[in-house]
C-alpha cells in the first residue's frame, strides 16, 4: 500500500522591508565632511584666510566683471578636475567629488604662495596619491597631508604654511568645534580628535618646561584654522586610519608626541610632518600584522545551510537578502 504524501506548500514570500529613511547625520552621509569644511572656510573669511590676486587676463575674459581671483578656488577646481580624470581612467566610473572638494579647500587654506602653480600642483599631488600610493588596496597617506607636506618640503622658498589665528573672538572656534564634534561623533571618529587634542594640551606642558615659553602660548596654535582642518580631516581620514579604536587612539597620541619632538627641534611644519611619518608607519604595521595573522582580519559572515534529507523540500528564510527561498538537498540559498 502506498502512503500519500501531502505536498508542502511554500508560504507566500514576505514583503520586502521598506528602506529606512537616511538621517542627515547618518554615518554614510558623504556630504557631512564637505559641509563642515565649508563652515570652517566661511568662519575664517573675516580673518583674511583667503587671498586674492589681480589678473588682467581674467578681467579681459570676463569683460571687466571679474578682475581678481582666489587661489583657494583654483585649488578646488584643480582637485576636482584631477579627481574626475583619474577616477574615470583608473576606476572606469565617475567618482564622488566630496573628497576632492575637501582636498581643494584644505590646500587653498593651508599653503601660502605668491605664485599660482603651487596650489595647482599641490591639488594634483594630493589627488594622485589616492590612486597610486596604496599597499594591498589601502591608502598609506592622507592625500592632503601628503601633498601639503611635499610642497612645503620641496619648495620652501616659494611656499609657506598658514600661520594666522582666529583673532580675539572665540565664537567662530566654538561653532566649528561643536559642529565638528557632532559630525565626528556620528561617523565614529571623535575619539581620534579628542585623543590628539588632549595629548597636544598635555605635551604643551613639556614644551613649555623645555623651552620656557608660557603654556598658553604653546597651546594657542590648536585654536587656529589650520588645526581645525588637521584635527577634523587629516588625522581622522577613514581611508588612512587603522582599523581598531584602540590603535587609532595610540596613533593619534604618537602623532602628538612626534610633533612635540619636531617642534623642540625647530621644525616649522611639525604637525604635517608628524602625520606624514606616523600615519603610514601605523598602516604598514597593521597591513603586515594582517598578512601574518589572517584570522585577525574581519571576515564577512557566512550563510549557514542545513543539510536536508534526500528528496525533501522546505521553505526557509534566506539570510542574505531577507526573502524566502527554497533549499533542496542541502543546496545554498540563492
């Protein structure tokens, strides 16, 4: 006598979950950093951060409507143009321009020159380093830090760094710090900036004791626009920081220590050179460690597939995309 087997009916597929509405301050909002650096630029305008130069050629081309230009905007255009060219040629697609915008503004604020070519060259070097200076797919240097450090080192007679402060008013600094702290917290990088800032302030006591300079004078530079860019964008760059929070804090503290040593040796651009030295070294150590200990690297979660008795078909939720699907004879859910 043959027993009747009732067919197993597959339940209707679950309706796909509605996509979550992204909040403005969500970590994946790539416009947060450009908004912050724009605020820094606007906040620095009353203090003469932007320079303007007259141009007879520009006046001729615009029929006298525009007679001067700012190298900062030239640096922004150069960075964006380089990003578009390299992104399309290197990756085969049009890249997101947030990073190039940040690099252009940073270059325009951080370097000073009576010539125009350093701004263009620095932007080109910064963007090109993103595509060329990699080890196993990882960036070693923060792009802007690499470009600025290289130009300051190779052309000291033509290029200098920004040395201006906010002035006696504290409101601009407070606004930038509050907005910066909020954004860095949302993207999970605030601990890096806090570690560096605390280390800088504590090490100022050491510098003051060694040099005899008042402590407040040693702490003063951290309130300037240069350090706002440095703290908010360079040392916190997600592409060039180590993987773990504890190592990120260690690296930030080491950057402050190396900067102090360079300052004590009268190195003018100590913060840039400190990050130029410590950042890539930390990344190389982590890359080497991961190569020696592959189990320590983060892995993607695998899909567990149950082996079913021969001939049986069951309906099971697919752990990869959240929809129902069939697994037959132990085959992977697809």
